[in-house]
């Protein structure tokens, strides 16, 4: 058996390439959209991808299953569980609980494991030449390392009322199936630490059934469904705004993108014209470079592993946008964007020089040190805004800070006082740089960024309140 774990750090998302070397055939589970990765693995190992599996209709990324099927002629094997309203709307072979699929000498048994979503399935793998006992379980968003999938996304992100509580109860029942599996079975989940699909995901890529029975919080509620439901639903992180669109696009037929787009370079005159039309400029440089000089109206979303997530919070799927980034980063940034379906890239500029060489002026950010923040907070005419998520804020914040999550900041501008000096902060300065650029873009002139944020505040021994 050939096994490869493919991990996208930008979305903390795992996919899998599993092949039978004797038969020269392979399956891919939960493919990311830039599918050249799987084609290269298949070519390097002289294998043909014949089976494409998905664990559920994903909300956090746009799968590449259909792109992969188009280029390989592989067949799509997708869940037919969940009942009306939870069915894929394009041709595929439907899978039900108890079904078995052969890929060469490998057997995949289907387990219906609802909870995260009603149609969720897991794949139990047996490597028949080695043993007639199962060896691996691919759980998708069912069981993670140290956590289980959140059932509230359908309600919070997709607006399907009443699904969170029922999903939590389904998850409780599904865990009984997991509990019945042999302890030695390896568990390979769909996500790791940093994903918004749970609140306590572990950082290691895999685990075992036995380890999770001992260490995963969910199995400590074996005889307490009510306590399990309560704990599972509380303090979940805010689901990114793009999740609803992913849920839709992964379910319906849609245009396919089978190669990485090559972006068009924009000249100064066109950049100026585009900005006047209201086209957004996403500055992907590090926050320190952005603070030192940025094009007026641009939004700072650093090109790190969180780039796609924040782009998904702040960009609409029907609007074009421009990227400011060095040319050697464009391929990486384009991949990150296409993984959540943000394909409407108008073009790029490689630096702020495109603006300045045409006579444009740059702005500089108003960055506060810890001492300056202390001094300003001693005055009455200051509003302090914590841009972190609600759970982070509740766990500890600077006294008198108001919580306005950066992902929904543009929808809550009325909470920002234009008649006071406003100080914003987050955990370590990344989100406050986003927030600073958003507020300036929306006409605020009274904003200062305490970029050291709560991390520097706490490290300096300053008090926090809960």
C-alpha cells in the first residue's frame, strides 16, 4: 500500500492519497483544489487515480474532487446519507453506511458518522494483503486529534436554523460507532490545529482510536449526553463568512478550474483607475512593511497561513480585487485563494512603487508602543477595541475594552466612536493591522494600533480582566 498525507497549512486541511501498488490504482480523499499535487504523486509512483472520495459537503474549503475527476476520468464516490437537502447535485456514485469499495487490494468500508453534518461519512481502510483487520480510519470532520467536529456551522455559517443542537446529539450517537472500533486503528482526520472546524484540535497529524478514547474530551461524557451537547456547542470560534459559499459550491455543479491561474500585472494608470472604481486592493506584505508605507485605501492581509481565511472574511465572491505582493509569492497566494474559490483576481502590483512612481503618496500607520498605550488609556476620551473573537475576549482582555471581532468589523462600524481617540488591539498584531486598514478605508481618522496587543500587555505584567 502507498499512503501519503497531504497537508495544507493555510487552512489546516488534510487530504490523502492511498494506492494499491500491485494494481497500480489509487484513491484520493478530500482533495484540495490545486490538484497538481495528486497528479504528481500518481505520476511519480506510476499509478492511476481511479477513485475520488469525500467525507462530507465541506464548508471550509472548495474541494478539487471534480477538477481531479475531469483530468483523470476517476469516479466520484460521495455520501448519499443525510436525507433530502443533504445530497450532492451532480453525477456521482452514492455511498451508504456499510457499503464497501475496492481499490485494487484495498477495501474501504463506509461508516455513516453524522454530527458535524447530516451526510458525514468516514472511510475504514483494510489493507487485505497485510491483514483482514482494518488499519486506518479517515474521519473527515468527525473525530479530530483531541476534539470532534463542531455541529453549529450549518446554523451559524449557512443560516440553517435549529441544526446545531440536533447535530450535537447526532455526534454523540456517532461516537458510539467510533468507540466500538479496535484501539489499534489509526485515525487520520480532515483537519489539524488552526482549523475553525473545532475549538481544540491537536497539532499532530494522526492518532489512534485507543488514544482518543483515553484523551479526547468527547469520550469523557460517555453517559452524559446533555453535558456533551453543552460543552460541544459552547465557545466555538466564529465561522468565517465564506463558509456558507463553500457549502453551496461544494454541493452544486459549478465551473471547474483545472490549473493555477497566471495573474496579470497592472500598470500605475490602471491601478489608479481601478481604485477609483472601488476595486479592493489587498496588500499581502508583512504588517511592519505595511505600517511603514501603504497605498491609501488598501487592506492589509498578510500572505501567511491565515491569508485565505481573512480574505474569505473580507472579500465577496462576485467582486474583483487586486493583490499587492512580490512576484515570487503570487503562485502561493493564488493557490491559497483558489482553495476557497476566490478566483476573481483582477491583477497584481509587485510593490508600492507602482503607486509612488506615478506620483501617488503613501500613508503610514499610527502605531502605539506599550508605554504610549498606557498613557493614552489614562485619559477619558479614549475608546479601546479588542478585535479578537468572543471566546478569546472572554478569557481575558484589557480593562474597559469593547469586543468587536475583526471579521465582522465592517458590519459594526457604528460601534466605533468618531469623536474619541480609538485604540485597537488583538492577540499579537496581525488582526489589528487588518482592522486598522479597514477602519482607514472606511473613513476613520482617529485610529491608533497597539500592535504589541494583548501578548505584549500580558508579558509586561499588565492586568487583564475576564
